């Protein structure tokens, strides 16, 4: 059993989602959006840090996963996104929470089955995979998708490790 915090960083809206990974079963815990309604970038970073620390203290996740920075056409936007991402990572690390990083393409592939999925497809699959009947915000759905991607990646690594040790035992007989 592991509670996983998924984070979709943004300088104006940071989405987060928490799931409980029990074996190969995923259970919805909570999700939400941290809104930074100020024009001051340093204040935005402080809000992201403080609010994520509160989420971590409330739910005590064992692992965190965050989306990597997507480099678009606007360098200024990418820089602000990177700062928001850094603030989120420091919030996790300040609470001794290990952080894994995943590209947007890998997250979409893990949840929808294709790396080119759009936001509506991700939102739909997150709701289906976690049996959520209520609507959820796009950024919160992205946070949950990142947590799902991490859970699936960890499960695959565990399976591979088990398969390798099984193969070695068979080879030595």
C-alpha cells in the first residue's frame, strides 16, 4: 500500500492528485488545484510551496511524481513553469518525500494508451480508472494521471525484478 501524490505544476494553477496503490489496484484519495491569484512570481512560488506542504502533511503520501517541463515556444513561460515545478519539488523534498519525474507523453501513454492524447481523453480515462463519477478539473485530472503513471511504472519495475529473480533461480537448477 502506497499513497502517491501526482503534481501537474503551473505558475497560475498547480494540479495535484492522490491515489492509493494497493497491489495492482488503484484507489482515488483526493485531488484539487492550487491557484496562485497574484501577479508576483515569488509570491506564486511561495503559495505553491506552502499549499503543497499542507497537502503532504494532511495525506502523508509515501511517494510523489511530477510532470517534466514542456518546452514550448515561449521561453519566459517555460522558465516560470520550471520555477513552479522547482517549488513543488522542494515542498516534497522538504518533507522527505521521494520525487519521480515523467514526461507529458509518458503520462498520457500510461493513462490513455497513446502519447498524443488530448486533455479530455486523459480526464475521461482518469475518471474511468479511478471510478470517479464527479467532474474533476483538468489540472487535477492531470495530477491524478501523473500519480497513475508512477504507480504503473513502479508496478512494472517490481514485476520485472521478480521475473528476473525467477529466471535466475531457474537457470541455476
